[in-house]
C-alpha cells in the first residue's frame, strides 16, 4: 500500500521504489530457485512411476504460487497483504517436510485420500438427496443465501 503523503521528497520516493524493486527481485529469485528444484524433482519422478510423487509436486507448486504472489505484493509496497500468502506457503512447506521426513509414499498417498474425501463430502453437501445435503439445508433454512443451492444440479453421481 502506498503512503505517498508520508514521503517528504521525490528522491525519498524514488529510493523507496528502488528498495521495493530490489526486495521483489530477491523474492522472485527465491521463486525461481523453487521452480528449478521442482523441475529437477519432477524429471526424476517420471522415471519412478509412483502416484505419491504428485502430492509432493502439487504442494511444492502451491508454495511457488504463494511466494510468487508475495513478490508481486512486495513490488507494489503491500507488505501487510503478504501474511496470508506466506502462511499458506508455510503450511504447505510443513506438509512437505512431514511427508518427506519418513514413510513418504504412504504419507503422500494418505494426503491424496484425505483430499479426495474432503471433495466428496463437499459434493455430498451440494446434493439435496444426500443426508449431508439435507442436514446442511436444514441448518441454513433461514439463511437468505440458501437460494444458491437451487443452482447446483439436483443429483450428483460420480463414477470411479
């Protein structure tokens, strides 16, 4: 966020913009380092046909995207808005460290199963014929936003 009214001179403002550009460049360099490491890991994972690699690669991608967003905010002077992105990247990094610590294949596949279960539960909540969908509609019956549910297809069927 710009606070130009707090800057006393044009020279001070130019120095501020140079500082922001340098800091953003540093963050972009960090992002590029992550991209390079991810590319190496992705190439190596192709040789070993294992579905657990996808979890690590997608979490790494999430870290890259979050930190890249920080670089954009830093360049514009929006330091206060970096917090949620940094937290999200940090949480993904913790997940990666946990998965890679030991028993990586099982942990990565467990992560995928948990993700699939969360998605299925969300889909069930959208289905008015499913018990979870009925419960959600009952809980929200007085909420004016429940009209949104009428725009979701009445029955969701999934085939594996």
